[in-house]
């Protein structure tokens, strides 16, 4: 649960990074696909 909480706290930073770094948008699109299976 600790790692899950840290993930949720980091999400806003990831969103900001995705907006600030369009060249990494493909990575941001892949993050949800990688995170959902690990949370399931």
C-alpha cells in the first residue's frame, strides 16, 4: 500500500512532466497500461 500511495502522490508530477515534455508523451501514454495490471 505504501508504494500505491507514493504512486498516487507522484501522478500529478507525471501529468505535469507529460505536459512539459511533449517528446515523452508516448511514455506517458504507456504508463497507465503498465500501472493498471500492477494495481489489479
